C-alpha cells in the first residue's frame, strides 16, 4: 500500500506545471519624457533605455512621435469656479497663445454635464471664441470623474496621439462614475493627461481661513489630478499664484514637444488585469551609469 502511494505521489510531482494563461501579443505605443532635474533630455537612442513589463524585460524600438498631436482642453465651467475663475481663464488663454500651429485642438467643458464647445480644429482662435461664447456658468455641480471617464472613453475610439489638458479644481461633487472607475478608464486609454490645478488663492492667501473639511476636499482634488498624471505619463501642476499659470502652460507644451515614442510588444496575462510597465533611461559617463527620471504611464489595464 505504501509503495502504491509513493508511485502516485511521484506521478503527481512529475506532471507538467500548468502555464499561466496568456493572451496574444499586443503592440503598445508609449509616450514619455526624460528629465534631469528641471531639464528635459533629448537625443537619446534605444541603447539609453530599458523596458520591462510585469518585471520581465521587453524588446522595443524608438520611433518618431506621431504628428499632429490631438490635444483636448478639458475645462471646468461651473458656478463653483467663481473662486478660481482667473486661474482657468489665464490657463486657457495662455495655452492658446503659446500652442504651436499644426496640431489639432478641441475644447470640452464640464460642470453637471459635459459639452463639446469646439470640436477638433487647427485654428486655435476658435478655441477662445468658443469659450467666450459660453457666457456665465449655469450649474454649481462639478462632475470631474464623469468628465474624465467620458472623455477618455471617446478618445479610445479615435486613432492617433492624444493629450488631455484638464484645467479645473479637481473637485468632484455629484458624478455617476466613481474615482475608481475614472482611474481604470484612464489606465486603459493611451492619452497623456496633464492636470492644471485651479484654485491658487485657496492654496495661497486664503489657505489660513479654510476649515478642516475644505482643506481635505482640496487635498482629495489634488490627489486626483496627480493620479491622472502618474497613470498616464503626464504631470500635475498646483500653482499658488495666478501669475504662474502662463509658465505652467508653456511647460506643458514644451513637454509634449519633447516626448519620446517607444513601441513594444506587450504580453497580457489573463490572471493580471493590470500590466505594470517600467522604463529606465540612462547614459554611460566615465564608465558609470547616470540615471534620468522617466515620466511615463505606470502600465495598462485590459478591458
């Protein structure tokens, strides 16, 4: 009897280990910036990068970034924005003045609902014209999670290279979508998102007068905008003075102009809905490796 049990045990041990279920390869196009402190680094080649997915090294290639860029300005237009209206108008006008010709620009506004104020156009003046035609906001509600979710969902249907510049407080009052749903949607979308945190006066000269609940609300809003940037390879900005917004918008455009495009074959796993991406950038100087900061999305969610 013991001998039979031993043979059964050996047979079980010798059975082939089941492989983790995998899906077919998916080609990923990733946009990233490389930084050394406050300086953007250009001119790197494939030898200066390493790519891994779920901890495993991946072959990749660098290609020229897709042009033109399709840039969506997603702008809060609510009655609540009276507290930071100058931040929003300064950001929007500065962006339009500094934006280069040749790209496609659209204006989407949000409060209780989401509206396309200007569809994609190469004429930047149409963006400000559309904004000026809106008049005074009608709604106090500001459904930021819904705005991000619906914008990302629509951009999934449009090919090309997408950048979203969200100009608003980041506060959410009555969205149908949850924060988690908004996060999962941007994780599945290839757009790079930049968050421009309106509310400089609330972070600056009025901060000492805010109660605990108001402070927590601002911190949650800031964390949301930061999450969008971290998940998609963008950056979030939170100026404390309205005069800083023109420089912020120029920085966004400079980063878009210095993005690398990296293409690799992703190997999704059915047991892992989120594929973790890591990109290293470096140079060898005097036989030593110098690492740079890479601003890149942290992975992909399979839908």
